[in-house]
C-alpha cells in the first residue's frame, strides 16, 4: 500500500509553524527592546537627579541613597545600579542592569 501525501495540507502545516515561529521571535525581540529601554530610562533618571543635585548644591552625591532621600529618585529592587564617583565636581559613572542576568 502506497502512502499518499497531500501537499496542500503539508504546505499549510509548515506555513503555520513558520508563522508561529516568526511571531514568537518578534515577541521576544519586542520584549528585549522594552527591557533595554527601561534600563536606559532608569540610567537617564539617575543622571538627571545627579545633575540637579550638582546644579542646586554644587556637588555630585557620593551614592544613590542621597538622590533617593533628597531628590525623589525611586529605584526598584530588580535593578543593579553601579554608581561610581570620581570627585564631587565630576559627573559620576552610572550603569544599570537587571538582577539575575
């Protein structure tokens, strides 16, 4: 007995699988882009708060806690913040990433 292959059904199944894979990859790329935008936005907010501190008080703060207490900066615990001060009159080096990565 010879097995008959219905090329139309096979093509439909393969096309559906390909479309699902493309959608899944697009969703993952969108999620990564959103995540990257959040990190950039948080870094920018920290930088703005530090610049405000410098403009008002004449120095960059030694740590993030000062910005949280005095400039309303709110940071979620799901981020690692690296805030390195070179001197009170030099812009600090700031980097942000998600915990668990």
